[in-house]
C-alpha cells in the first residue's frame, strides 16, 4: 500500500533550509581545521534523522552521530554511503553489523576491539573506532590510568582496526570542572601519542560547549541541539533558528454550558457558556501531559488554551473567544513564536523540562513534512 503524506491532520513541518543554514553557521563558527559531528540520535531530535541527513551533510557535517545501532542502520538503509557514528554501546553479538555497514563505533575495551578486528579481517574490511574516556561523567568509557593507556595503545596495534578518534563528555557543572575534565582528556591523549600513536579526531564539546567554550572545541565538536535551533548556551551567541513547526486541525466543536466539564475527571469546568474544540493530538504524540491548563495552541492568530486532562490521542482547547474557529481550522502546537505560537523553549519552561526533551519525545506517529 502506498503511504501518502495526508493520512492525518497532525504533522511536523521541518524546514530543511533552516537545518542546513544552522549547520553552516556552526561550521563557520568553529572554522577550518575543526570538523562537526551532527548529532541525529532520537530520530534527529524528533525532526526525522533520514529526512535531515542530506542537508546536514551538504552543509559540511563530517559524521551523522546516533546513540544506537538501530538508529545507525536506519540511516545506512536510506543511504549506505552516509558516514554514521554510534556514540553509545553496541553489544558484542551485534558488532558484525558495524563491520558490514561500515559504521564508526565507540569503544572502551580491548576485548571489543579485538572482536571487531576479527570480524573486519574475515570481511576484508577495516573497522573504524573512537575511544571513549571517562573524565568524570561516569556514563561510558574508562577512567584515565596507566593501564588504560596500555590498552588503548594495544587497540592501535590490532589488525584491520582504525583508531580514528578519542572523546569524552563535559558534565558542564562549572568552569573549574570543565577545565579539569578537559585536562584529563588532553593528558591521556598526550600519554598515548607519546608512544607513537596519533588520533585523527579529538572531541569533548557538545552544543553548549561548542558555543560557550571555544577553547574546548579541539578538532571536532558534536553539535546536536544547535542544529535544530535550540539555544541552550549562556556565554556565547549563535543565531540558529528553530526548524520545527507542529500543527494540527480542529476535529469537532462543542457548545457547553457554564459549569460543564471536559475530559477525564472534569478537572476543568466552564466558567461561562463556552465553545471547546477537540484537537487530534495528545501525549502519545509527545505533547507533555503536564501542560494541562498551561499550554495553548494558536488558531486564526489567537491563543486557545488547552483545558482539561490531555488524553493519549486528543486534547481540548477553549475557542470561545476565537473568531471563525471551525472544524478543519489549523491549530499551531509549536511554532517559531512570530505568529504568537508556543516555541519549543516556552513549552520546555511550562513543562518544567529542557528543550531537547520536548522535541526528542515526539514519536514517529506525526508524519514529517519537509519543506
């Protein structure tokens, strides 16, 4: 069955020019000699990893970075030539996919590198890896030690292995802790390279650090939120633009009397005779359930507050004071704010979370439309 793009009124519009231009701005900011790894995990932070891969690469991304093997394979299925890097752990039993699909993999043990070496040798290929160093985040990687220096040097000596890079992750606690983590990484690199081995790429900066701490850019940065126009930095500045718009249309209108309630438990009741609109989106579309009586959509240029408990697939908006609201009228859930719509930043504050959570939680169900 052919899948069309208009099977549902609720969809995500992704402006690929903004994705491209945001990426180009990042490239220009970091300058020549520093590569950008474009982080497209979590389905491109809700934008659709496959749909934004081409504009990112055209704007200069060196790698498309994901968290899991399944995410990597989705990109490779779309285009085998896409340069894909897995930032997370891939279990031993699945490493053959890394070799078969020419995916760059994060490693932190000689055991895995030896297994990759064996698999690559059998396939007549070279497996590319980046070593993860734990400088204090305590998520993945090994802490710096003489023993780990020896282990990494041994990785370089394995057949059919390219130890292309080394990286860590800043906890971004404060300037002092950032400097401490950075120094741990640099000292470890120096210890390995003093043995005659060289890393092509060295990286520790995420989106925030890329803008706020240029001294930590090294020769590669991992830009995620920045690509999508999320401004999480505090010291620097980069005029990236939000690339996502989330829209739906009114399904039905209801005239209700003063005192009548809507949705579960009637937690919202009309203070006067009112008109409410049923909207075909809910928390299964990634909309925060705690935005009840706080969130709003924009219909015909006016704000319509979300009222009552947000359901899995639908929610209710009060359109009493909105002229010309009718079934089929467009409702903007998230926009860029220029039309009065709720931005991702505003949504994150109302939901008491961060911007990445708002966009990454949007599942595949809303169809992505690329303009």
